[in-house]
C-alpha cells in the first residue's frame, strides 16, 4: 500500500492510500470490470444485472451534482444539508471533537457542500494550540484525485480563513477499503508530515484518469463468483476460472452520490441476480483495529463521516458487515456520523429516483456509456459516446419501489427485442464476438437503494456492534443523521416476537428467536466486562466500605459475593457429577462471608431472611486485591467447565453455543443471571452517590449524554404532562403465564439444556413454572404510557401544600442547593426540565397513591402481561445499557409499531406469593419463597440496566417491597370500566 503525502504546486495535501494493486495494474482493473459486466449479462434472461459502479465516472459525478442541485424531489441531499446546517455545532459537541488532537475521515466526501457545515463547527470547537499544527485533521476520502484537489482547493477558497490553524483539510486518495485498511493498520500514526513529496501529475496518464471506476484491490478468485456466474456465454466457450475475477468497484451514495467503496472479492447473487455481496467487504472476518493496544491508546480520537445514505446501497446484511468492519475502537470515544434515509412512502421515493424532468434517466444511462467503452477496450476515453453495443434507441431507464424489501430498484429497460454484439477482449482478438439476446421490456438491474425504518436501522446498528449516541431528524421527518459509537460491550435486543410487521425484508439481519438456553462464553465475557466497569471504575476507593443505602451491604461485599456465589454452585455441581474440581476455590473462607446478601424489611431492618455473617469492622474484610485475584480464579474455572463439559451444537449458526447436561447447564445459566441481576442492584445503590464529591464515577467508554441537546428534541421537550395519556382496552381474555421448566427433570437421560425433544428449552427461576392460564374476566383501560416525572412532580407539589398524600421527596430525585428538584442519574443529577418526560421511578406506595388521585389503580400482573403482549416490547426498548439513563417512553401506534416505557420495571398490584403447583428450586431453595411474606409486589419488564436475557423473557418476574424506594420501577394506571 502506498502511504505518501503528496502536494502539488501549493495545492491541497493528498494522502495516497491506494492498495498496492490499485496503483500498479490499471489494465488488470479494467479487465476485472469487463469480467464483472459480462458476468451480469451472461445470466439467464430476466435475471441480468450490471454493476452500479458504471454510473460513477467523472461525467456521472457531474450528472449526480445536477440531481442534488436542481431536482427538488430528490429530498435526501436537502434533508441532510438542513440537519447539518442546523445541528453541526451540537454534533461536534457531542462527538467531543476539538478537545485535543482529533482525526475526522469522511468516506466519499464528494463536493463538500454539506461537509463544510461540520468543518466550520469543528473549527469553532477546536482547542487553541501554541504550535502551527491544527489540532483537527480532516481527510476527505475519494477515488478521483483530480476531484479531491478541486474540491479541497474550492473549500480553501470559501472557508479557508475560518479553518486556518484549527482544521487541516486533506485528501485521502483511494477506495473505501484502501482508506479503512490504512487506518485499521495504524497508518495515520506513521505519517511523516515533513516529507510531502511532489508527485508526478497522475492526470497525465489516461489510465489513471479512469481509476475512479476501475480499482483492482484483491487477488483474483480461482473459484466461480456464484452459481449463476457459471452460465456459459451465448455462442462462445464458458468463461475460464482464471477469468472469473470480480472488479472492485466504488461504493456510491444514494441515487449515486459522489462514489464510494469497493465490490467484494466474495460475492453472492441478490434476489435479482446482482453481485452485491457488499461492496468493500472481504469474505473473511474483519477486525476493526489491527495495531497493538499501546498504539491504539495513543491514537487520537477518530470520527468517521458516512453521509448521503450511502449505506443504503448495500444489501441489508452486508451493510451491517461493512459498518462492523469500520476501524472504531470500542469504548474509545471514536464515532461514526451516518446519514440514513427513512422507509418513506412509495410516492416520495419514486419521485426522488424517477423524475419526469429526466435527471435520473440521464444519470443512469451514462452507465451504459461507461459499460460500452470498457467492453470496447476504451475505458480511458472519458468523452467517448456510446451506441454501437448499447443502441441509444434500444434502452431506457425505469425503476420502482419494492415495499417488502424496503428499497428502490433501478433498471435499464430494453425497449425492443434486440441482440447485443460484444467484441472480444482487446487482449484476445482471436475470440469470437458474443451475442446476447434481450426481449422487449426486459429489465437489467443495476442499483438497489435500501431504506430503513427506525426498527431496521437499530437492528443494523446492533448487528454492527454500534450504539446510538444521538439522532437528528430533518424537518420533514424523512431523513436522519445518526451519531454512533462502538461501546466496550453490547447486549443485543432480540427482534420483537409478539407481532409480525405488515412488511419485512425477506433477508432480515437476525432470525434469532431466543437466547441459547445456557449463556455462551462470549456472553460471560460481555457480562464480566460490564461487572468490571462498574466495580473497578465506577466505585472510587473511598466508597468501597460505604453503604450507599442502609438496606444493603457495603459496596465491597458485592465484589466478593458474585464470584463466591458462582464458585459455590460450580463446586456443588462438580460433586454431584463426580467432576475433577470438587473443592472450593481458595480462599475457601470467602464462602462464609460472601454467600448471600441482605434484603431486610423496610419497616423493620432487623427482620431479614437468612444471610451470610459479614465482618463488623473494615479491617477484617479481605482486600480488593485479594477479592480480584479470587474472582479471576473463579472465572478461569468457568472457562474450564465450558471446555471440559460443553458439547458443540451441530448446525448452530453460532459456533460458541455449547450444550450441557441440563443439571450443569442450569447452574451456568443461574449464576449468569444472578450476576446480571446484581449489576442492577449495585447500580441503583451507586445512583444515590452519583454527583457527590468522592461519590460514584460516571461510566466511561460511553459518550456522556449531552443533556441540553437532548432536552431540545421533540420527545424530550414536548409538554406531555399537560396531555392526557392515551389508553388502550384489554380483556376479557385468557392470559398465559409462566413456562414449563421443571428442575426435577434435569437428571433425566434426555435432558440436554440446549436441545430437549428437538426444540430449544427455556430455563427459568422456580417462580416462572409451571405454565398456567390466568383469567382476565373484565374489560380494563390501561394508560399507554407510564407515569412521567413531570406528572408525579405536580402531584408531589400538591402534597407540599398540605394535601393528604406524602410529601417525602422520592429517592430517584434530589433537591439542589436552591431547593430545585433534579432527577438522579449515574452522571449526576439533571434538571427536571430535562427529565420531565422520563418515566417516574418510585415505590409501589408512591405510584399507587398517584394512581388513586387520578381515579385509577396499578394493574394486576395478569393485566400488565396482557398489555405488554399487545403493545410493549419495541426494538427501541431502553434495556441492556442502550443508555445508562431513562429516556422518554414511546407509545405503540396502530401501524404495527410497538412501544416501550423508557427504561423501568413496572409495578403490579399482585402480591409476590406462591401459585398453584409452584415448587421451590433445589439449587436455590429460598430464591422466591423467602419473600412470600405479603410485603412484596410483583414487578415485570426491565430497566435500562436489565440485560435482554431477563427483560425479554416473557415469563420472568421480579419483586420488591411495596415501600422500597430505590429500585428502578415505574408504573402505569389502569381504570375499571369505561
């Protein structure tokens, strides 16, 4: 790979990131593109394709500029420009760009008209420097070197004064893959800014001038491209395997756009036969960053911009893979700014891509001009007209919206029955001509532009291991710009199972219907990363021996409790099965103090279930270092169990899934979920110290919320409290509760945790079994959204004025020095005006009193289950650390969209108690039954800190004391009758 800085006659600096093959063999690239064209034309009739890259020569780019400049119906460009014009300052602020050295790379920069708004915001945010070097370096990545020079020089002329000393704007000459590989391999760390060589003018070489559409980036494949590509050409011998090489082509923005990445060496046919296995993706797994840990740590923050809805030109699975391969370091502050078109209505999309003025047609038919000159061996002749192979009166442009796949499909249309006569390769003039027959009206697919609903976008981000930091929507609600990051860990949310949308792509990103019965080692790794972040980073040393709330142990206890509980149950399992490790992990005495925590009665703290006796003075507790060493030994033991006892599941799409005898599988499942639940317990304790001097440290590795920016967004700023919550009617109905997971059957010879009687077996806690039917005998109205902070605040203020209900400040709030109420967050308190539309978090007693004041009550467990079945469970649900705070809830609509409550559990009026055929667990006898005391209420769902394995298991139930103020539980109001 070349990596020199090139500067010509005082013009913009260009970094050459072309892969070696790009810069050395243009003729090979042209031949590869010819092969790709022929591969598409030789497919069976009515399945033929041409590569999209043909649209993007220099003339095609100018035609695309005509579309963005003159075609009002092409809303994408204007919508994105409006967002960047209005919000660039906020975008840059949330990125954190400008706080020291920063690198910004734009994939497919194009004319930089929209980008200039971001660059000006970057310049304003740039920190001052005493050196001559600008703190921010911006790279515009593009294939056309001449276009890079022109646009960067134009940028300098227009806003150069504003950028001087703040933002150094440079070019990256190469493909997406070239630029991404260069960054991934640490290339930006090795740039020698003092060695700006004067490059030979590449524009003097006709071959180089066509490099923008002919990039040979990978070794030729020695196998057929795909089954359909093995079709012999008409009237000629079949293609030899040595010629079956994919041309690496540029990726393009929506409706074209300025250009963009490469076609993969590994391709598969789409449903239209086009070789579209995502342009720019290798068949092998891609590591986001390849250089070492120390180098990665020293790398300045990297912010990638990928605008123009360019990602829409990938097939959906390949789009996720492309984003997954971007060199964003987990938890580093690196970000991706992504433009993405919405799944808009048919009329809007078709008007944008098939206009009566003919802009789209001229842009499309230019692709036939490029195809013809490549087939004739004149690829370098940019001004050469066409008409010899593709007759001008024989072809037209057409396209339509595919509602099921959510994409606009563009075609060349044969206007008559005709025969294409394709000359032989100029390097093989002895070969015969090729004749390709076309029927009148036959379509040749050359481009698909995929659109994304919010649900589909979130699914793509999840598949790419990306987290949403923020989103900006244009004024017409047709287009979004998303700010994304790669977090230190992710807990993907399963697609909603309760409702099937009216339209859905035939190739969804995820077909997973449930979690593996036993967590995989990968899931353990993610869980441990989360636990360590909380215990080792968020709890300062001075808090380890503190009790943030009186009704729980000190923080240090939980650091020891989690590995001890795990080790105790692994030891018991080993003894039952005659395993190798039948002794406790040392130090064994940890089992005496760390086995079980406390949950005393709120009204009588001296009354508590059986628990471990802990030291009474700080000096008698083990040190943090001793506990961490013990933790590591226990984790190593877990890994040995998986290696020794786990059986690889045959045919599983996930190679890390292991099947276990169900008894051992239950232990592994139970201890994983136990740790997951304690994460939330520890966090709601730490919340009480967040914002205090020496208190809880905010989570690192996640971009901190920009509260004031969020407060301006519609769903945050609207005065929901002044509007009545919509209600939905449920019942009468028979409501299924629970599931069948009988622990006594674990030792049956056929009880395999991951595969029982040919289907997945769902493990659960004792209170979840057995399955049963509850009768909802009456009609009930339930509010579609939970009680909000602003609503409860108005109620609370009336209490201060002397009405009957309690005036005590809820534990989820805090009064500042001025007496103003603020909402607690793990980042410290925020003004209630910011959190006014969040779900209110309070005790059952607080929410029941509020419901009564409105003439309602809290729903029963059966009622809430029925409501959740029908209306809750959106893929937007705020669970699994999608955020580290609540968000405004979303109300379900009538168009098959599901809602969510903003990130809280929900109270029910059902007392936590036994039920018919309930049987306590043998492994953990007191898990449920110790709390059948009439003081606890059933809660359902999950909070923003509840992992999806729990929150998305329909049968999962939790419980808290009715007057316990600290748990993250909200509620909604139910009304009897109409």
